[in-house]
């Protein structure tokens, strides 16, 4: 059982890292939306392609644009923080209980 426990713990740590990295990607996407970035820049294209599927889904579900300010990146960051606070510790505790 210790192998399964170690595997679940590794998945929890990896998930935490991926969610943290995605928060920074969303922040970078929000910052480039404030300036007129070159849409043909590979970094800008990556940021748009990495975040637009989730941001567009949030914009459809919750039209949170107040006075031209798009609040969907903030809502997405809050959802990611919730997942980090709930899912990662839950997986860690599950791994500890399997030992």
C-alpha cells in the first residue's frame, strides 16, 4: 500500500505545482490584455490559447464585466485557489491514511 500512498502524494504535489503555474499564466494573460501586445508573438499566443477556453466558459456562465473590466480572470484564480486548498490537502490526507 505504501506505493499507492507515495503515488497519490506525488500526484497531489504535481497538481499543486500545475495549479500554481496556471495562476501565473492567468495573471500574465490579464496583464497582456491591458496593453496592446503583438498577437503574433508566440508567448502571447500561448497565453491566450492556454487561458481562453476556461475564461470563455466563465464569461458565458457568469457575465462579470463591470464598466469594461473583465472579472473572469479573478474568478478563475479564486477557483484555482479553492482547488489548491481543498483538493491537494485531501489527496495528501488520503495518501497518509493509506500508509
